[in-house]
C-alpha cells in the first residue's frame, strides 16, 4: 500500500531518513558523549535543496517523538511505508547540542572511516560560510538498523561495497544523500564530497592538469594546443599514397548545374570522386559548389592577406601568453565532468518550479558535462527555449496547452485542405520528406520496421495469383518500402516525423522542406517522442539552423569563409599547408557544419555534442571552434603525410566515427580561450599603435552568444521544393 499522505502543517516535517545511535563527542571522556539521531526531513512545500539534515539529541525528544524516530530508523528494514511526521528539528540548543542545516547551506561532507577498533567512523559537515558543525560519530555496534543490515549482509556474504570497502553507517548515509542531492567526490581529497557543487567548486577541488614542460624545441611549438592523450592510427595513414581511384563520370550531377564557363580549377575540383560522393549525399553540397566554389576560392585567397597576423603581432602575443599559452586555471577549466543527474537538475529549482540558480551556472554545467539521458528531454526544452528559463511549473503547464492548440491548428491547414494537397508543389514536398524519412537513422530500434510477409514482385507480373514469401536479409522490407513505396511508412515514429515536417511547411512557407532537415529532426524526436513538443523544439532549432538551408547557400558560404579565417588566424602553419594541397576551401567541413556533425559520431555522442553547442556558453557559433579543434587534433599528420586535395578530403571524410569526442571538446575549448586572449591582446596593442591590426568582423562575431539568424525570403513563382 502507498504511504498515508496528509498536508504538513507549519512547524512539521516528514522524516525521510533516520539513523539511531549516532553521537557527538564533546570531550575525550565517554561520559560526555551525546546520543541522538541523524535525520533528513522535509517540510511543507520543500524542494530537495530545502531538506534539513539534523542531529537531534534523544534527551530533547518527547516519548511520542522518540518512538517515531526509532520506528523511522527501522522502516526500510521492516517494509513500513507509514508517514512519519514530527516537529521541525531545532536549529540550535546549546544545552542539548542539537542542530539542523538546510541542504542548500551545506558545502561539503567528509567521511572518516572507522579504524580497527580504535575509533568510530564519523561525518564532518562543512557549511558554505566555512563553519564546521559538531562531528557526528556512528556507533554502529549500538544502532539497531545498522546491526540488522550487517546481519543480512553477512548471511549473503556481501560485507563489502562494490569498491571493496567495509560498509558502515556513514556509507549508508551517503547512499541516501545521493537520492536528494548531487554529490561529487573531490579528486584532491577522496574523503570529501561536494554537495550540489557549482562549476567553480568543481575546479577548485580538482588538481590542475600538468602542462608539458618546454623543451629545446619549445619556440617552434609556441602555438600548439596541448595534446590530450591523442591516439592516432599512424599505420592506417602510411598507405595514403594508395588512395583508391574511381572511374570518372562523363557528366555528373554537379557539372549539370555548373555554368559551362566555370573556371577549369573548379571543374577539376567537382570531378574529384570524394566531392562527388558528398554531393550525392547532400544536394545542398552540389548547389554550394555550383554557385559558390569559384567565389569562395577567390575570397579565401584574398582573405589570406587580411587574416594572417604579421610577425610582430605574433611575437607580442607569444610574449604575452608564453610558451605554455594558457594558465593552469584555464587548462583545468576545460576538463570534462560527469553528466548532470536528475537529483542535481531538481536541485536547480525551488518549490514553485522556478530556477534558484543563474542560467549561466546551469549552462556552464551542461557545457562541461552534458546531461544524463533520463532528464535530457526536459533540459532540451529549456535549451531550445520552448520553456523560458524564468518560467514556473504552473507557467509550463499553460505553455504546453497553448503549444498543443497551435500545433493542431497548423496541422489542420494541410491535413484538411484537399486543394492544397493536390498541388504539384505540395506533392513534391511530401515525396521529398517521405524519401528522406525512410532512410534517416534506420539503425535505431525506434525507427525499425517489424518484419512482415510480402508479395513476390515476379508473381505480380504474371496472371497467376501472387505467392507469399518471407522477407530475407538480402531483401529486407525496409529497402522494399524505400525503393518502391516511400509513402508506405509503417513505423509509427517515422510517420509522426512526416507529420511534423509537413506541418513545418505550413509554419515556414518560405523555406519548406530541404534535404538534411530530417537529420536535425531525428535526435529531437528520439529524445522527446512527443509530436507537439518535437515540432516546437524543431522550430526553435531551425531558427538558428535555417541559414544552412536557404536557397542561395549564403548561410553555408558565410560559415565556411568564417571557418577559413579562423584557421588562418589560429592555425597558420596548417593553413599554409592546406593551401599547398589546394584545400583551403575546407569543403570537407560542409557536411559537418550543415547537420552539426550528425554523421561524424555515434548517435549518443551526437546528443551530447548538440546539448553542449545549444548552451551558447562561449559563442553561438561554437561549432566552428569545434571544427578548428578537429583540424588542430589532426594538424601534425596532415602536414607530415598529406600532399594533395584528394588525400586531405579522404582523410577528413574517413575520420567519421573515429574521433574522440571528449578530447575534441577539451581541445576546442582551449582554442576558444586562446582566441579570446589573442583578441584581447590585439585590442590592447591597437590602443598604442598608429597602424592598427585589423581583425575581421566575422571573427569578432565569434565572441558573441547571440544566435545568428538568417531567414529564407519569399519563394519565387514556380520554384520547386528542396
């Protein structure tokens, strides 16, 4: 039976946890020991951060209260679920040594393990203001609940914890605390656990990462980012000279759209087999090449005169930063941390569901650790601003109802309009959506079809009745649907994705559907699996991603040129080598930027990367620093081994699913911190110089957290979809 519930009155608390026979040792004499209860309790309208951790002396309890505390101590063992309500524990009674402290006021807890008969294990509670509360000693040999638990463990031969340590009252208390707060073990002092730590707390209690000591060649490596356990498969790339060649096509799809008067170098670029492969994967890549390749190349060459710093400025920057580039604090800050747990997330909110910490604090935690899958859906609704950060729980209920109404009104505009559905444009959009949905992330269990019997194609061509045969691995049903009947979407989740994209056509009539948008929708659907929430999350996501899909490709062009400038600015030696390889257009990043590295990592890693990028913690265009991090991580092997455009393109394409996400996140953060420091130095030097160093406005914009929005204009008359 569920526990009996009743409304708590002012001055009352519900006992969530009780440990009996804990003591205070005011002096060395046993006669002075104070026996009592360690408890965790919850008051009216309390959140986890309001929970009280208390020591209550037995001598200060009435007979009724003493009985309730003793019963609560044994509740978990005897299976009792009765609500235990007592008077709120006293904050401080000097004569009785009792005290209480809210969870939000606790900074850390230190566990001091018992030592072979010499002394009892104890817990030290440190508050935010640095006060140490009286130390609590666990007399496990007297505590009824501890003795019963120990007896059960002995019978099942489970005396030790998973880590091999003896289980005692303090470890049991810590296990319960994990349910109500975020505990992080300090790497400086393993016996200390930080309670709901802020990012600065985590950094202060983590050892600084040692930076490589400068050696004889330190001057040559002044602008090298520290190498974080990079493992490169050198053997794989010793055979780059044997890159496979492909038979040339006489007339490929890209050439069909390129002006016949395009410069010869551009035609040669388009004919490269690796370019053809990417062009076939994303139509946008073909359009990009057809419309912008020549201009991008010209602008990139022109920009080389603008975005390489002169030797004098490099010397000044190097002198300022030193051979080690970044401080210990900066290197330490870039470390990765554990994901935000549900208990930690819950502690960010008060009883009304409003944030009790700043948005920047939360984004800092997400940026450096991500979130656990169990709360990812809720967190992303905030990151995508479907839910405002300053909303209450009641506000979010109202917002949900409003969004549901708006969605169904939009959906009705196409689902109930026969005339609209009969237009060639709408049918073309529907076909494009269904075709792409049928091949998006079909490796995920959520999007797989159940196997079924199907009709033999050969029998349909004759006059004999069709025969039924089982599906085989060589001819799976999914392929049959994809090839011959894209409208036959049998998977209910894929069907809902189709509905969402058709409705988005009504929401954004100018843009409509463009290839690649299913790649952006799929992760949102997997996380939320709610048609209404997925739709509105997608619209918010597309606010920032729409520039990737505008018809003239200006959004992608701008990002590629900005990345070009960033590589020149931050990785000048690599850029010079790419220039020799005719690869400064960085075309191999087109797919990565278009769908935010969706094809470069395993699905769960993509989710982690996206939630980090969605924080806009350093920059709304942080995905460009991540791209620079990929290049930085592979700089040495590219310079030492690659000589031609096709070698560079193949090498970069083959990195897909072979990159270490955490290492790249660390590297890209260090690159950003270095970039910001370099800009600061240049700005300072410009104050004292008549001839100023010009930094591109596009590079300066990388320091902004404001989302770059570029909307598609009205669709030209007669223009098709995609």
